[in-house]
C-alpha cells in the first residue's frame, strides 16, 4: 500500500517492523516502531491495516496515533470483525481466533468505543464494498451481501481528530 500511495503522489511515512528492509529498499521513509518517529511528526492521515488486534493496550496506541495527526486528521483502521458472520458461525474455530499474536478482537461497537475513548470523534463506518475479482460469481455475491449487511469478516472504520469530513 505504501508503494502504491507514493506512486500516486502521496508523501508516505511507513511504520513497519516486518517489511522495513523491503520498503526502505524501494525509497519509502520507514521506521520499525512508532517510538522511532521524529519528535513533532504530524500527519494528515494514518492507515492502520490489520494491526490493532495485535496490540495489548489498543486505546493507548490509538491515543498516540491521534496525537500524531494534524488538527483535522483522520485514521483509517481495519481489523477482523468479531461480530461478523464468519466469527459467529465458527466460534472458537474462527480462523482469526487461531492466529498467533491476535490478542484482542473488536466488534463495530467496541472499536468505535475504543476510538472515542482515545479522543476520536466522529467515528464512521464506511459502507463501500471491497470487490473480490478472482472469486467465483457465487462467492463474490456472498461477500458482497455480507458487506451490505455489515456482517462480513472485516471491520473498517474512519475516525477523525477534528470535526470530521466535509460531507458528514
């Protein structure tokens, strides 16, 4: 994602402990940990994809991310959806529950509350769909229906530091 954003003209700073060497070799400004960011760093937006479920103190990390944002900054965050149909159907056998390093799971309500406790407001759940172009037509239709019903396996939220988007 960092490479694609840079290609499209964004000024990208990545925090990536596992892909550090790869990103650095491709010209991305990268740090191995949030604590390594230069003092006073400010960002218009932060993208946090499939990370928060690995954090032992997610509210503290979310508050720290909020502090890195410009006054009208935003955070886009994704995580497995513990209230989604896959989690409900599979229970303890849900594939996300078995992954090493997953220490906390969120539902739309609990992630919204965590973001609000960290000082974000407003928090929005976008309703755009993710397409699965290599899926069979039936599987693509099921994925689409689950997303429309907001019970798919992925949870996506946008949280704002300031007043939110101009269209809210």
